[in-house]
C-alpha cells in the first residue's frame, strides 16, 4: 500500500491535520513545562494522538476504491517521480480523457494530480535531506524532480513549515543529541 496516500489523506483533511497539530502542541507545552503532572498529561495526549491516527486510518480505508487506473498511476509515479510525467500523459496511456482521469484520481487520493506529485517529491526530498548531507539543496531538488530549486524551497517551506536547509540542520541536531 502506498504510504503517501495515507499521509496525503491527513494532509488534505483539515480537521484531522488540525487535531493532530493541536495535540502535538499540547505535548510540546507539557514537555517544556516539566512539572509533576506533565508525564501523566503527555501520556494522555499520546493516547489522544493515537486515537486520532487510528480514526483517520479507518476513515481513509473506507474512502478507497482502488480504481485500476489510479493504482497503476500511483505505481508509475512512485517509480518515475523525477520525470516530466503529466496527468494528460497518464490519461492518454489509459485511453481516458484527462478530465475523467483527474476526477477519479482526486476521488481516490483526495488530492489533485499535481498536488499529489508535488507531495510525493517533497517526501522523497525529506528522505534525501535526512540521509545525504553531502547533497546541496539544489541537488536534492533536482534529484526529486523539481526543475527550480527556489520553487522547491518554497513548496518545502509551505508543507514542512521550514526551509530545507533548516530542516536538515534540525534533523542533524536531533541525531547528534545524546539519548535520542
């Protein structure tokens, strides 16, 4: 199963993403507070977080129909996400109209084709930023199918809330801390 779809479902569903964000902020607040009640509260918030995730997983599973075109398209995108693949080229491959393919793709994934492809590329970029600090930000962008590193940085910041460079540095700091 494509993990991007589950992540995209939460990303696209404002209620779930807002709920998850709020619980995470409460966990952070209690972690920073650090009084005698914090551990118990954090455990409670973690249970709440797991409940939200479980519910989104069930809701996500109930929305999926596994259309054969979309399933094949997702496999193609996963294998060839760096190429100049378009909705029109896939629609032509499946011998359906771009409008029809766009509708069924959005119905199945919860995302428009370009939005899905962009999130997939960003997810791949996240992995490269974490695992290969020798690559420049531009190299990461181009390795993930972005033709413009400025556009990549803009999209990355919009989704992750920080620049790719700051993301990489904060990830490295987490790894370098003892007890992590």
